[in-house]
């Protein structure tokens, strides 16, 4: 099974992401970065880190598992990786972003990831978005819009 990604990468802050989840009429322009003013997106190789998130998604072997990967980046270096383990561990919150955030917090020995960027192959769900907000992650980069659906993965 091949993971298909749209060629665009959308970069938005957690506030814009929260607004997108709460109100479907808000639009975000491609390539825009919002973080205390503007952040020059040319400083960061977003494509490299997104490819690393895709590599995480491709680690998923179980056919029931939705192929989603995520990496947490601090100061231009990957500090944690994660992929979906919902069916593998029978864990309803075993989402890629949650797994990556847990690992990053454990590595940093603190519950806050201020200044970090999270890359996800799929638009974070409301659960993951809440974890992103509570962890203090500054920027979310995702590769594909999530298909809105009701029910579990």
C-alpha cells in the first residue's frame, strides 16, 4: 500500500488549526506561516521533515492501521517520532502526533514543547490538536487534509 500525499504542505499555527476545526469556513493560504508575526519558511527545510514523517507512516504494517506519521522538531533537529498504534496496542489515543509528543516530552523531561514544530502526514484531529496546544508546540505542519468522518479510525 502506497501512502499518497498532496504535493502541497500547509503550514499553520495552532490558533489557526483550532479555528479550522471549530469553523469549517475559515481558509488558510498555502505556504503561510503564522507565529508571533511571520516566520521565514525558507529557514526550515519543511520538505525534509515531512519526508521523515512519511517514513514514520510507512513503518505501519498492520492493515487496519491508518498510515499516519509524525515528527517533533526543535532547533532544526528531530527530537521525537511517532506513528499510529491504535490497533497495534489497542489504544484509542495511539495517534501518531500523540505518540511523538509523548516521546518528545519524555526526552526533554518536561511537559512543554515550547518553540517546537510538529510535522504530520495528516491534518491533526481534535484530540491531537488539543495535545499540541497543551504541549505548547508553536507550529503545526501537515501534508494532507483529513477526511471528516464520524466514528473510530
